[in-house]
C-alpha cells in the first residue's frame, strides 16, 4: 500500500484527475444539498435558513477528522501555507463583498453554473475572472503593502498550542456537532 501511495504522490496527472473527480463529486453534493440555490444562500446571510451552515459544518467535521486520521496512519501529511492578518483581512473582505452582492461563494457559484443558473455564470464566473485579473495586476504592490502585514507563518493551531492535534480536532468536532444538533432541535 505504501508503494501505491508513493506512486500516486509522484504522478501529477493522476493527482489532477483525482482532484477533478473529487471536485465534481463535491459540486454534485453541494447541488443536492441545496446550497447552490440563491434563496438558500441569501437565507443563510439573513440568518433565516441554516442549510449552508449545516452543509459546511458537516464538511469541516468530516474533512478535519479524515485528514488527521490519514495523517495519524502515515497516509497523508499537512503542508499548510504561510498566512498573515493582512491577506486574511483582504481575502475576507473581497469574499464577503462578492458573497453579499451575488449570493454565491466561488464553490457554490460553480455548482450553480452546473445546474444552469445564468446569474451564477455571469456574476460568479465573471466576478472570479475579473477579481483574479485585478489581483494579478495589483499583486506586486498588494504583497508589499497588505499581504505581508502581520505574518503568522505556517503553524497549525495544535502547533501554536503545543498539543497533540487530536486535542484540538476532537473538541472542535464535538462543539460543531453540538451546534448542529442545537440548530436542528430549535428548527432553523
């Protein structure tokens, strides 16, 4: 099994194909979960419909436990990117404005395009291309003035706290599960 995984790690075409199929599967699940519909997303922004939160919190729990289980078994390793408060603030601002104006995030916009939503095609894909172009054009000055402000490196939360990753993963998963059950019980 180790040999097969090592072969896969060195085969970039296979990695791209696997990523493509997983992306298609994720888009399918987003569409089936109803989070590619404009009214569901706007309902989440208005705190009237928590479908998006339920889907995303479930994905976070499965992804977080899954990746740390694979890491614990020696089948995966983490490669976190270095971050900064400047890049997080700018990225969050752009994401929030786009999400608020259009009613889609990049992932749900791609899923909505797949189900035939013209507004997601024009606004979402157009906005992604326009935003990527502006970011690439302004990157040199943004990197110097904003993106490097408050750099916090590539440390994970368990590394910052100096604890075993499961000491963070298990409580976080339990808290999210508790919030999901509370939302279900209260009828959101």
